[in-house]
C-alpha cells in the first residue's frame, strides 16, 4: 500500500543556501491521535489511508511519502528586538508542497520531527502539550475566519522528550500557504546577498502575489501587498482578543497568515496591556502593542528590499517609507470597521470611534470579559441587557454607555432581529480559552485521555453558534482556573 502525496515542490528548487536537505528522524512507535479529515480531502489526500499505521508513520516522519523533498528552511530574525542572523527550522521539516482543491499551493511541514542543521543544540523534538495547543488554536482561528496555518494531524511518537521533566513526544503536521517569513528575507539581507533577496522576492510574488508580476515596480508592490495583509490580519486578531505572544520577525508570515502558536492566548477580561507569554517580560508583544510591532516588523522587511527599490539609498528609503506609511490607515480602517460591526453599526458616522472606545474603556475598568461582552451585546440590542450588564463589576458603567449606544442605533435602518443576527456572525460565543486548553493538555499528558481534546475541537469548530449543549465552554475561568502565563513550545 502506498500513500500518495501529489507533491509539486518549488521552494526546494531555489538556490542551495535557501535551505538544508535533511530527512526527519524516525521515531519508535508513532500513534495517530488526530487527523483533520476535511483538511486532508482539501489537500487531495486520502484520509482513510492516512489513518492507517503507515499513515501514522508518514505523519511522524518515520517514513517518507513518495515525492517528498524534505528540507529545513533557512531564516534569520529579530527576537524581542535583538537580531539573530541565523535561526532556521530547528525542529521542523518541510516535506513538500501540494496544490489543494482550490488551486492554492500549500506547504506540508512536520514540527517536532528531529534535529536539523539549524537546531542550535536543540533536540528537534516537540512535546505533546505544545502540539495540542497549536492544533487547537490554529483550527479555532480558521473557524473564526482568520488567516492561519492549519493543523493536518497530531501524532504521539512513543518516545519521551526531556524538558524540565520527561514529557510525551509528539509531531504536528502543519499546513501553510508557505513558511516564508520576514526573517527569511533578513537571512539574505544580513549577508549582503542581494541576489538571494531578489530570488526570494520573485518566488514570493509568483506564489503569493501573482498579480504583481507585471507591475512597473514589482518589489514596491510586494511590500505594499504584505503591508496590506498584515494590517488586515492584526486587526482581525484584536477583534477576537487574540494575543500572538511572540511577534518576532521570524514569526511574521509574508503570506499574511497567523503562524507559530507558542505562547499565544486569548483575552478573558479586557485589558489592553495584557501579556501571557512567560518570556515577554517587558510587554513588548502585549495585546494593544501588536499593531505597532507589526509595523516594526514590516519596516525590517522594507530594509531588506531597499537594494531592489533604487540604486540610490536615500531614494529607496523614501519610497519604502511612503509604502510603510500606509499601514496605520489600513489597520485603523480594518479595525474600526470591525468594531462597528461588533457593536451593531452598519454605517460609519462621526463620533462612532469615540463611542466604541468609551465601551472599551468601561470594559477595562470593570474587568468585563471581552468575548462575552460583545456576544451579549447582540441580546442587548434587542432589549435584553441582563447578560451583558453582568460582565461589568459596576453594571451602571454599561448603562451609562448603553444610553448613547441605543441613540446611535436609532439612526440605522436595520430591525433588531437583523442587527442581532449580524452581531452574532462577528462576535464569537466560543474561543479557545486558556484554562480549557490547559485542561485538555493535562488530560492527554497525564492520562492519555483525548476525549476532552476532541470535545473542545468540536465546540471551537462552530464559534459563532450558541451550542446550548456546550454552553459552559463559553464561561470565563473561575479565579482558581485562571491561566496567567503561557509558554513557548520548544
């Protein structure tokens, strides 16, 4: 029996310094714990064959499928503002690329599949907990409608990995439009390799921005395209309360997808300064800082592209600054449009931004749950404000704001039922709350019990539906359940 992956690889055809050829390291006893069957079908793969013992061996890196051309990609990156000239895939191996049912080229990558030349003394492995976290959150982001890498499968290896203690080893099969990062461009720029930067830019244009190929200034247009996608992406993050946690340039995707879910988390109580990541001691990547950091990362990309802009550096810098200057407007437009939709406004009027900011300020002062406040606001728009008032330690703070909000709603044409339906379509009831993820991981790691994992995935697959049978999954954590720190999955 042969499991066929219809690989059509292009990245491994680039110059040899773009990657290292390396095969996954075989593991002892791979066991499939989750296969994303709909995604497998979308990729042109046979989920029944992938569910076999041979499929588990492929998804664990013990066996290579036909046509695979395994590589570890080279990249650099700014990590918490400090430049590291060589990072690269230290525990991930790209098996190859397939064209999915929609004609989109997708990478299939194994995370936790053993050491590579970029491992920097690491073991190249992954523990079960971080694999489950990435599977849960990436698939939740997909269901929320946010551009993201996907999770095709999770496999336990039958081997322990040593961290602070021995933990079950696992491999995640990650699917992405590509794994090209800002840090990939930095790898070549830091070496003065303008030919490498140009070859990478040409590859990115062909793969992600094909409409720019014949542009008068294709590299300027490429930067503008990445700026637009990142502005839209980070706006979407903020609108669902997502905190990436480690927005280094090597975690900033050129395709505009959310990538790398190490210490990520979602807000419970609204707090613009919220940080969960244990390594973000200075709050660099706090919730409200994410737009500013995205622009900082894009500026690093622009620096890499300067030699392709103009032979005269001052002109090149001026051109790059003009393009980067579009980020604040693009982000603000996407973010404010999203906020208006969240509070039930179908048109834009003067004063809307201040009105919505007043709500956010009241939420911050009253420890209101971010997700539930907006979800229950839809009921309040129809007259029942009990649940949304209950989110505020001082319900009068909501009442004061609600009077002005209802006066603004009266200027719109929609019926209460239309408004509630529209708000329900943008305000999720269910997010992957930190305490739920930790409970799932504990059950799997301590008891080899994946029933909580499966149930959480079921709930998160339909975040905008009420799902009365799973109503308690919408609840914020009790004080003793609160997770205050999340950790990188290295």
